[in-house]
C-alpha cells in the first residue's frame, strides 16, 4: 500500500506542473489578439496531464486489485507407474 501511495504522489507531482503550464499556455493563446498557435498547444498539454494522471490511477488500482486477489495455486507432482515424476 505504501508503494502505491508513493507512486500516486509521483504521478501527481508530474501531472500537476504540466497541467498548470498547459492552462497558462492556453490562456495566453486564448486572450491574445489574432490567430495564435499557443491555444492548441495549451489544450494538448492539459489533455496530456489528465491522461498521465488517469493512467497513474489505473496502474495503482490494478496493482491493488492484483495484490488482494492473488491466492496462488497448489502444485501436485504427478508420478507415473514406476514412481518417477513425469
């Protein structure tokens, strides 16, 4: 659980600055006069930050489900008629 918490914090520390930079670039391009190339770059950065965060959440959730559901299998040695394993 602690490893998942650290991973989620790392994903947040990566996604949050990208989101803030994307918002700033979007606002610069949106309120600038004329046609600006900064607006789609800002939108792309915002969507990228959201994608990074959602993928991180998915990885943490998958890890927790796998940790809680794994029960293992019991192996049984099969022997032939002479007693040697197959």
